[in-house]
């Protein structure tokens, strides 16, 4: 991965790496910006707004953000893959992202009236914050 043509290009380009990095931030913003209002609604805020209507609007935004964040994250990883593979915080971030995605799948598949949907919604916010925080910290341990 580290020696792939794309990774070599990103390392050597003045503009490509910063654009991919910006794309990663945009993906995270779309994902988190869509997830938080939906989770807060599932936790009981804005009861006058139907969950189904909010989900219909915000879920595609969150999925688009997730796809953008994953693709650009893999590209950013590829640039220094051999180094990043040695950093425990990178593995931690990947585990947290996997847990957040699993939690989101559980939330989407549950009926909004399920007793533990509030707990899953709160867990969602905590997991995504942990993923964002972990990703940000990687730059400081490298």
C-alpha cells in the first residue's frame, strides 16, 4: 500500500495530499453533522419532528460522509502506511469506527420505540467523538 502509485503520487504532490486531507475533513463533517441531530432526536429532543422524516434527510448525508471519510482515510493511511501500521492509536481508531458503524446499523434496524434506542444514540455520539479525537491525536504521536 505504501509503495502504490497513488501513495507515491500523494507523497510527491504539492496539492493532492492537502486536497485528500480536506476531503477527509469534509467527510467527517458530513458524517458527524448528520449523525448528531439524528442521535439527539432519538434521545428525545425535538419530539415534534418525526424520526422517519429526519432519517430520510440525514441518513444519506451521513452515508455520503462516511464513504468520503473512509476513501480519503485509506488514501491518507497509504501515504505513510508502514509508519501508521506501527501506531496503536491507528488500530484503536479503526476499532472505534467499526464499533460506531455497528452501532449505527443497530440503530437503523431497530424500531424507534425500542427501550435501548436512547442508549445506542448516546453511544453513537461518544463513539464518533472518540474516532474523531483518536484520528486527530494520531498526528501528535507520529
